[in-house]
């Protein structure tokens, strides 16, 4: 293919470093560059197949998107589940039998379907139809423009997800598309990506359309993409701690827990802004001493929870015994 690697001192853009051809050098995605260079070209595809071939790019994007999404979900999900998630929540009466297993199975089954329209949008990016750029110099306002784009990405996607999420709660769509995500009343980090494929794709559209509408640095886009996945895991981890000054502003796990429990509140993703504007803001019950942990403490005090000192591990007489 006549590719050449950059030396450390070479200041040219990544696209120039990996010379492919006139067309792909304009916009080929960073991830595709690296996976082609280190994996697909030497080990998978025949050397006669051009890296610029549309079919090859689509197949590569499907593999990268599916493996990448599953890796991010499982990796951050596991970290959060073992190190952040409070396992006493599994004793909550609304926690389902084998819930973690069911959340993971549902998420992994949906991801391949979700990846099909997602790859169509990635393909359009790779073919140069987005406003993604390689170098800070390409930004009209330099570093200020790059930092501003991060902030605007968060506010833009927060606003869009709020309205898409609200629309998904309309009775015409809820039952068919969004209800599977609300099966988990007491969510674990693995519920974060357990969506019907259409629901998951619709809620991810804002992330994909942003770089078609506004300029964005490619590495910043990749970073933000990973960040939003981590954030999605974090609002399902049942850890309600947020710095006091940000409690009113940030839509954290406490807010999203109430969304799973009470449906019509706290549709937002990062901020409480649109819930306040749209009249759907609810102060999290956990902040008022009425959250799932408080309920468990009450059950325990009344001797109605398995494992509590007064329950003696009995499962009868109205005691609540919940375990994975
Ligand atoms: Zn919802
Ligand atoms: Zn959720």
C-alpha cells in the first residue's frame, strides 16, 4: 500500500503520516488508521485489497465498533460493579433475580443491531462528510476553540438526549422501545447499555450528529465518546455522592435512580438544566433520605431483610430475601 510511518519529530498530521491515497488521506478515522496498520492489513485482509475500498472500510468499522463498544461496556461496567456499586442494593425488593446476568445479556444482544446504523454514520465521517479535523491549527480559535467544542458537545448532546428520552416515554413508543431499559428498577452499572437497539441508537444520535454540524478535533471526539460511555455507566452505579455545590446542577446516579423508579422525572444526561426548563426535575429521593439505601435500612431495622440481625436468615413471615 505504500504506507509510511512518521518519525517522532515529524509534525505532520496523522492522515499524512499514514499515506493511503488522495481520498482517504483527507478524513480517515484515527481508529481505522491504527487498526488497519497494526491488525487488518497484516493479519486479516489480502494485501491486494485497498484500504480505501468502501466494503473493506464498512467491515472494519463493524468489527471495531462492536468490539470497542463491548470492551468499553464490560470493562467500565465491571470496574464500577466491583469497586463502586453497593452490593447491598441487591437485597432491595425491586432488584430482579439474576439481574446482572440479564442486563449483560440484553446489552450484548442489542449492540450488534445498534452498530449497523452507527457504522453508517461512522462511514460518512471516514469518507470526509463531517467537520472533524486533525490538528489544533485547523481550529479557527486554536485551543480556545477546542475547549469550547468540548463544552458545547456536552450541552448540545444533553439537550438532544433530554428531548429524545422524553419522546421515548410517550405511550406510543415507550412499551415497544424504552420499556426494556426500565425493567431494571434498581439498576446496576450493567444496565447502562441494556437498551432496545432502536432506543440505544436514538439516544446516541446526538453524539454522532454533533461532528457533522460543528467542527470538532478527532482526538477530542474519541475522548468524549469514551467519556459519555463512562458517564452512562456512572449514573447507573447507585453511588449518589456528588460534590455538594454540584448536587443541584449535575444529573448523577441519584437523579437517574429516581428516573428508573418513578419514570417521568430526570430525563437528562449530564445536567439538570433541561429537566428544570421542561418541568420534569425531581429532587432525588436519596437526597431527602427516602432513597433505596434508606428503604433497605428501614427494612433491616424492622427485621424484614435477610441478613439483618433480627431476621435470623428466615425467608418466611414477610421477610424480604433478595440475592443475585
Ligand atoms: Zn427513561
Ligand atoms: Zn438508565
